[in-house]
C-alpha cells in the first residue's frame, strides 16, 4: 500500500536534486539536497502511503520544468508542452488548483518571467494556453454534474471558514515547535532547528537580489504555503520545498563568505570542509533519529500505521472474518477478502457481514468485540504496540 508513495517520493527526491542543480552550483545543490531528502518530514511523507506526496511532487516538477523554460535564451518547445501537460494533470489533485493559479500569477507579475513569456514561440504558447483552458473546462463540467468534486479539490472535509485561523495555528506549530510534543499527523517539527537557522541565513542573503526568480519564489511560496494551510493544516508539508531553496541559499552564502576570507589559501578551503561536513552530519543524524523513533514515541503518528493485515494473515486460518456494516474501513477489507493472486484464484478470506450467516458454527476473527456471548466464546485477543490500546483482533469460537 505504501509502494506508490515511496515511488513518487523517490521521483520527487530526484526532481529536488535537479531543481536545486538548475539554480545553484553542484556542491551547494548536493549539500542542500541531502539535507532536504534525508529530513524526517520528507522521509515520513514519502513512506506514509498517503496522497500528500503528490502535492510535493507536482510542485517540484512544475518548478523544475519552469526553470528549464526560463533558464534558456531559446527554450525548446518540448519543455513548454511538458509544462502544460503536467499543469493540466495536476489540477485534479486536491489544492493544486490554488498552486497552479499562484504560478500563473507569479509568471505574469514577475518582470523576468514576463519577459521570458513574451519571447516564447507563439505556437507552443498558444497550445499551452489551449491545454490549460481545456483542462479547466473539463473540470468545471465534471464539477457541475458532481459538485462534491469542488469540495474535495479545494477544501478539507467538514471545512468551516470559522476554523481557518485555528487550522493555520496548528500548521505553524507543526513547522516551528522544537521544545515539546505537537498533536499532529506529521513528525513534528518538519525541520530541525539547525536547518531552519541555515534557511534564515539563506533568506537574509537573498535580500540584495530579491527580485531574481529563484529568490522571490522561495519567499512567496512560503507565504502561499502558510495561507493555504488555513484550508488544510496538512498543506504545511509544502513548506519542505521553499525551505530546501533557502537552505541552498544559506549554504551558498556560507561557502562564499569562507572562500572570500581566504581567497588564495587552498588549505583554508579544505579545512572549511570539516565544520560544514560536521554540521551536515549532525543535521542528518538528528533527522534520521527523529524519523526512526517518531513512529514509536509520537502517538498521533503511530496511530496512523498498523500491522493489521499481517496479523490477519497470521491468525486467519480456520476462521471466518466478521465484517459488520458499521466496520471501519469495511470496503477496504471486503476488497482485500475478495482479492486473489495469479496462481491462486481462491479469494483471500471468507467473510460474513452478519453472525446469522455463520450456519456451520465456524470460529470467528473480528476487529471488534462480539456482544453475542451466548453463541461465541472469546479465545484470544491479538495485540499490537501500534494503536487502539493495543487490541487489534478478537478470536472467537462457536459454542
């Protein structure tokens, strides 16, 4: 179940490296990329098995493709087509409509990008515009038939504008709380204090050339992330990308300053690698420790993951799986029960929805306690250290 997000996470990792390599020298890009992709937040979201990694994937992909268009005197038409295609595909991911709208406004407002836009080949630009307009029209027509689509793409479930600032506060706490436990579905904080400090140095260093596209993009994307997090606190995960850019700026500034102090001393440059390497080692080791132990010691995070399927496979033998209509995640377990492999066409589990269906008095395995104590006797409780007070499965035998 986690494999798709792991694959997308690996692709996103490569895209982050490519993006930073477009904007910075190789040594700066490599160091900033290592800090980013080995951060606890990136590792967690890549292996969480949720669709949140798609937010980071689409954003990184669009920025990288945009850099391929903007960074060339005569950009190839193929990059324009790819940018348009992936922007059209991204709008069907929740909250990406906001980001695409932000990118388009940024392109029209920023003077450098506006100049690039004017010099693009007219035919690819027209095709790009046609693709975007067509995708939006398709989305609108689909939304008119199924209005719930707009809610899913633009707002979190049960969203209320009265809770906007409450959501915003929760998101900010996840990002910057280093001295206590935060009730969050993420491994909080998203970044360690050393990386944040490096990002602040990078942000200050961009003041002189703020209107360069990569500098203003990092700042405005941070502001956009904070604002959009009021709609859904989970969107704070997008903070990873602008922070990666600012970390690269900070690393670039430190390397430049150290080189300027000893411009003609090669030994000083070699010695300067030692504290920088030590700093990176401390950041990486602390983030990896946070990632490894966060699953066990952060209750809100641990509750998102269970070994229920493995436990079910281990204890299912000679039992019927009981899935009442009010069973949590019932549709998933019904689909799982009816699944089979290429070499074995037999359904994986035999299940019942009502105890009256157990006419042959089979033993029962259930995710919930059975109240019919007259006909069933509890044999064993399967426990697990992950969630729900450790009780995961109940094994009953028929009387």
